[in-house]
């Protein structure tokens, strides 16, 4: 493709609203343009990269036994109401009414549509297992779209769904998809981790997220420094045998603690370590209040809390609710003499000796608090966030943290959607059974941003070979020079004849502008036709290493094929 025939609007300056490198570079290099907040157009270069990633996804999906289809973005509300997600999904679901006032949603995900389709079309175990996928635009009304393609309101996603007659069949498909995802992200050149994750609004159990390691990632990965264990911090289990000290139990005492509300302030007021504090937080769990306890130096993990209580909704009680239920402001809450509210605690709380906690009177706390003697809990659970330095849950090594960008997620859905939507089949005995499902998603456009986050330098993007929009950037230093123009045209034609994709910068621009744009755009190999054109020599530069060498036109194709191999 000739530069003069396409649209590549490069920019010298960094866009004011672009906070991270991928956003800055994809805009500056002319790959994307914002149409509205969180909504982007893929310009010709960006569209080529998008198609490259999509093709990698398609190839690996086909190898995994998945078949491509396409479902509508416009989905009837009735399907979402049958699963209950019309009410529980939240404000991110884009809703609209047609001219007849019928309710619809723009597809944020497609569990309802695919399940209803298979319900109507598959009636026998003989058609199972079955895995279908699509690559399609999705819509989510993000409260704060940011980071370019990493968090948008409209984005391209690959979503796959598998249907089974047994848990064993689902396990096999899940493992195939896990392998396919690893292959996809390796082919994209990414440094990633598959981590244990929470299923969120999708539902189901046994899920993994595929995280690209990046300092700008919004997720924290907890990983072992000596094994392959990795989990989203929300899901990393804490496996510690807490030991009690041998100090004698002291007498419980209520103390005034003016202006001391946070655990740190109370710790400093008593001159006692945070580890002796009992943090008490009042949560509203599916319309029931629960008092949750953790050690003062630990943070309560609401995802673990939600899973431990098998709840749909978990949120902190408001100041007014805390006063109404426990008679004190937040910061003075505690478990002593609480009878009408369930109390649950993290395992670490049981080992506290002579600790301190709120007294359920504003500005007062108890000291010399001892669990079991001074209060009881209904259950002990793993409720806290894992911390750096904790032992790895697999018993191998110590936990370290890293930031990650989620680019893929695989779920074992079980029969959540099949039951609600009536997706049944006749088993081998001729009896009706409910299908078991899996769900597998990749953020295709998000993956492009993740690639740029890992592959760039001070001058621009450095595309891995499998996803580059073109293999070669051909530059005529001076197109007005007849010899340079003739050799450039000859090389351009020869590359195309050998199925090597090439972007030919034939613009009447200064050489410095062309070279700067070439580095910014980031194609793997740059070929420059310059002052040695009369001898048939070209200058070749590798974008990743910066290596440069001269090569004769007659040797070019063999050399390029070796470099691209």
C-alpha cells in the first residue's frame, strides 16, 4: 500500500487526554481516533492490526474445536429478565426501547442469546459437546472510560460458549480453551500469566484470567516467587496457621478514644501494634446486615466475603445504617454485646490475645479484648486480602505482587444459564437433562493496547511480527530523484509479488519526517532507497534492535524472508 493512497494521520504532540503509552502511541501513529468518550474508530493501520489479532484467535479457536458464528448486538430484554441479569448487571448494561416501547439491551455479553439459541436447536446428547464462538463489537456503559482501548464503552471481543452433557466434558473443553488462550497470547508476543480469578457478573465457578504484565494494569496479581502459582489478588487464598501468644488474659476495659477512628489512629493512641487490633466493618449482604472482623493490619476482601456467604450483593453499610444497627459511628464499631447481627471473622482474629476493638459507642474502644471470652463469631473464614510476604497458597515460596491487564477470561458456568433458560436435552437413557456450559472471552481490541504497552520505545511502537500491519516500511528518501523513484517502485512491486506486505512511503516529505513516522508506526523492517540507488543498493534497518545494513536489490527477497521467518 502506498502512503499517499491511505489514511495515516500521525501527530507530533501527545494528545492531552492520553494518560498511558498505548493510548498516546496508537493515536499519534494514526491507528485510532476517538469518536466519543470510550468509542474509537480503527483507521486503516489499526484495522489491519485488529484483523491480524482476530486471525490468530480464529486459527487457535479452530484448533480447539470451536466453530465461528455471529449473534446480534441488539438483544431483547426478556432474555435478560429470565436470567435476572436485567436487574443485577448494573448501569453498565446499555438499555434502549424501540418505537413500540419494547425493551432491548446492546450486547455486553451473549450468554442469554446463545443459550436460548441452543435450547431451541439442540435436543439430543448426540449433538453434544458443541463449542461456538464469535468476534463482535460489545457495549458497556463504563462510568469512566479511560486508557484508550483498555477501557472503552464499545470494544471488539471474542466470546465462545461450550455446551456439554457432563462435567467431565466441560473440563476437557475448558482445558482446550486454556491451552488455546495461552497459544494466542504467546503468538501475540505477550508476557502474560493465567491467574485464578472471580467470575463476577458472568457467574459460575473455576475461572482463570489471562493477565498481561504491565505497570499500568488495574488488576493486582499475587504470584509465588518459586512456583507457577498466580491468582488475582481478589481470589488468592490465605493459608497460614496463626499462633496465639502465651501472655495471660487481661481484664476487659472500656476506654475513651477521642478523635481516634481509623485502626492506625487507635493503634497509635493505645501504643499497641496493629496486629492486636480487631477491625469491625458492617456489611449489607443481600439485605441482611453482617458484622465482619479482621485483624487490624489486614484488609477485608469483599469478593471473598461474597463467595463465603454465597451472596449476590455485598456492600458496606452507610454511616446512618451503622448508627441504627449498632448505635455508633463507623470507626467505633465492635463485636462485643452484639446479639441481633451475625458476626463472622477472618481466621487471624481467633489468634488475637488482649487486643482492642470498637465499643459501639462513638469515641470509645475496648482494650484487653479476647475472642471467645468476650464475644463469639458464627464462623471463621478466609476473608482478607493476601499480602506480599505471605506464604504461597500452594506451599511453595512467598507471595509477590505484579500489575496486570486482563485480556482474556475462561469460566466454567455449569448450568446457571441453562436452568434459567430451559436449555435441556435428551440423554442416552431418553430422559431430559440440563446442559452444562462453559464461557470463554478475549478482549481483542484490548489485546492490541496491551501489546503496545509491552512493545514500544521512546520513538514509537515496536510491533511483534505476527501482529504488525505491514512487514516492511519502504521509504523513498527523495521521490523526485528518478533513480530513487524507479528503484523504489521496482522493490515495491517485487515485495508484493512475493506476498510480503509493504507500506511504501512515497510522500514528498523531508526524510526526517518520514524516518520519525516510520519509528512511530513501528513496522519490523525499514528499507530505505537513498543515495546508492544508482548501484541498486538499499539500506535495511530492524525496528526492534536498531541494526542497520546495506543490501543489494537482487538479494532482498531472500534476506527479508529469513528475517521474517
